[in-house]
C-alpha cells in the first residue's frame, strides 16, 4: 500500500545583533530591531496520515507520545505541547504519525523550539491545504508558542525560520516587518570564510534569562543596553552591505558587550573564558546566539587566524560546528513510499 508522506524543514538561525529587543514589552514601547541569518542546520517534521483516530509522535529529543484525537483538544502538560497546539488549532481529528528532530540540541541558542513549530506548521498546513503566506505562518507560530503555550521569548526566531536568509527585522505596535538583506556573493563568501560557530556544551533555559531581562527593563536597568543593541543591528547590516566583514566582526564585539548588560545571567565564567580565548587567538568579535547562558557562540575571525581560534576553543572543550549560511526559509515537500 502506498503512503503519502509530507515533510518540512525549517532553518535554525544565528542571532547577530538586536536579540532581546523583539521581546515584549520593549518591542511595543520602544520598537525592536534584530539582525540575523539562517544556517544549514534544521528542524525537521514528517507527517504520515495513518487512517486511524490517533496521533502518534516520535521525537528524537523528547521521546514518544500517543493520544486519541476524538476526545476534544489535547491537554498541555509539557510533553509534545508544540504539536498538540498545532493539532488543536486546526481541530484535527484524522489520525496521523509525526516524526520530528532537530540538528541542534534543546537550549542551543539557535532558535530551536520556534524552528520546530515552524517545521510542524509547514507540514501540517501542506497536509490540510491551509494557504498561509510567510507573515501569516510566522505569526501563527509565534501565537501558538508564546501566547497559547505561554513559552517566553520574542518573535525573531519564528520569522527567521519562515523567511530564511539574512534579515533585518523590525518589531512594533504596527506588527513585524522583515527586510531582506541582499548581500553580494563576495561578501557572503568572505563572511563564511571568516565565521566560526562553536557549541559550548552548556544548554540553558532561555525563559528564565528572558524573564530576568524583562524585569530589568521594567525596572529601567537595561534600557540603554537594549537601545544600543537595536542600533547595532542596523550597523551590522550596513557593514555587510558595504562588504566590510571586519567592521561587522567589531560590531559583534560591541553587541556582546551590550548583551551582557541585559541581565547577569547572559554570561558566566565558562563563556567568558571561551570568549577571552577566542579574542586572544585571532577573533575580531563574537557573541552568544540566543538569550545567553550557554549554547552556541558565533565568531568572526581574521582569515588566517580562524584555525588557531578553533584549535584553542577545542582544547577548552568546545565543539566546532561546520555550517553554511542558508538563503531559504521553511521548505515543504511530499513523498510516496
């Protein structure tokens, strides 16, 4: 018997500057701005209709789950809630099997959970024939993750996973605007050649850091740092538009200095040691990707010192991750087996 399979993949992203200004209430009150780029690491979702009334899920990160779909909305309990939220939103009662996995571990700082829900939505909307444009898909992913499930965070991750590529994103009371940053191939190639991504081995709970950041903003303790980070998002974009990769790297260094002012939980002794070693070995600048506290660090290096930076970080226990920049956002396809 031939079965039709629907697959989707959505790219993870590196946050380059402005991350945190896409979080409420800052985004509505002062306007957020984020510069990011997607990479060739993905969250995948496979859906196979199973001709039953049951939902069956296999996740390489979180295990398995199974439940009937004829008893009303699925209950949120911290187990596979992203898929449950999508299923509840569309009122799905036809049984289906789901297989999901991600190229990055949970808590990596590359936008993992948001990228997962975008991949799920990509597959489900293809299966159900829901015609959503890019903005609608990203906004639905945000609504389900942040509002329906109450998972703290901003908006950049969902939009990056949907749109893909290099983007300067603006957030405010009027909504979200995604400005595609169309770089020359020479610039992308040079940036790729000088870029280094390493996993520090420390996953972290971003919600706690974001909550501390929000409290700091409410108390007026980090407003200047958030404003500076927003400014640097534009400056980083502008440096790359001019083809100046070294200037972009120097912007990352300043962006990291400002990000550490958001809340004391952004960094720790381990991350500080990694950063110091990278800068002393030939990095021009870098920063943690995501809320902070652990996960992936991204550096721009002098072209003839990148191998030295990598060698010294590996000696300290970091894992160097090969990657390429990815110009495409979420992609969906069908397969028969």
